[in-house]
């Protein structure tokens, strides 16, 4: 059986992108690299892995921006936390299906939709 294990994104400024996911969003680093190349997030407990690669070293192997959707138990609290860290974004909105959604944009322009 084929299963989803993760996604790779390539950045011209991987250090900034990694700091955003680690320090701003609070994601757990699964595999680290002191050169900010090939850093993986959230790989424990069979969760899919997000890996950030340095496109200056490996080439740009993906085109355009990515649009991620992640579960978030409290979009309102996440909004508060992000705005306190200086992230500029719109407050969460109630979706047509009744849950709350918070859209975040990372430094490379990738969209991250956090839903409860």
C-alpha cells in the first residue's frame, strides 16, 4: 500500500524559512542540519514530514507556492500567538462547514491553512 510520508519544499533562504516553522509556528524539528539544509519537521509517530531544502545547493525542484492544510486545535489562540510574534495576518474566520480557519503565509509565500 502506498501512503503519504511527507513533502519537500526548496527555498533560496532556508534559514529564514526554518526559523519561521520552528520558532514562529512552534513545529518540532525531527531531523536537524546545522547548515540549514535538509531540516525535517513533525516526523514522529508516523506523521508526514515537511523537509526544507536549500535550493541554492540542490536546485529549485518545485515550482510555485505550496498550499498546506494542518489541524490546529485553537485557531484563535494561534492567531494571538502569531500576532504577538509580529506575524501580520487576518484573524480566523468561520468556514462554511462550521469550523474555524486561519491562513498563514510563510516567508517564501507558501500558504498554511490552520483548521480546527
